[in-house]
C-alpha cells in the first residue's frame, strides 16, 4: 500500500514539474533552467527525492513517506541541491560565453 501511495504522489508531483520547452516564453529563464535540470540532469531517484521533498517541505515528512531516517533524507536532499546548483552554474556560464 505504501509503495502505491508513494508512486501516486510522485506521478502527481512529476506532472506539475515536467519540463516543457514552451516555458522559456512563459516563465523567467531561471525557473525554466531549474526545471530543465531536474528533468534532464538528475537521476530518476534524485528526481523523486527532490520533488517529494518540495511537496513535503520537511525532512521528517519525507523520511516518513520514504521510510528512511530524517538524517538520511537531509543528507540526500542537500547533495541533490548541490548538484542542481552546480548544473545551474554550468548552464549559466555556457550561456554567457
């Protein structure tokens, strides 16, 4: 039952955050880049964790949903955020050159 709930939550969130190339004309470039990074530079597991974290907005809530310790969730979310920031910096520098 827990796996089905988790899959359902992820699918719902995934739809909300799906990268759409037309967003370049609808949203600020920063948001479009972040969505592109989430869709194209993160692994499936990283994407699931970060999107569920955005939905839960708490390491403890995320940990409960994933049945992990909140320390593990915090560590993973921080690692994924750092990866997103590195990718963002790379994209920004590529576009400025």
